[in-house]
C-alpha cells in the first residue's frame, strides 16, 4: 500500500480565488469528490472548477500554475479512487 502525504500548499489564496472565480464555469472550494467518482470514495478537493468550454479549462490551468496550485484533470470519474485525504 502506498501512502502519500500531500505537501502543504502555500499561495495567496484570496488573490487566487478572486481571479479563478471570474473564469466562466462552476468554481467551488472544499468539494467532496465522492459524487465525482463511480466508486463514491474519497475526500475533498481544495478547489473544483467545472468549465463551460475547453478554453475556460486552459485559462484556469494557466491561473493555477501562476499561483502554484496543483491541477488534477478528472474526466468521467470512472476507474479512479480518490484518497480519503482528498486532492490538494
């Protein structure tokens, strides 16, 4: 069994949230990943963005990289197990 501790992420949360929430689509903080996995397991994601268009996704990835926020792109949520520690 592989156990991975997520590193503590430090960035300007307020500024990131202000910019990221302006990108079209649904943007939320501290979201349970259980409803996004076919196995219905896992902890929370620090942030979740559901873009309306593919261009919105690329904008959000650029913003996240600028603020050193880790990015995990999830497709349909099948065949994936999300750790109970969540997704940073």
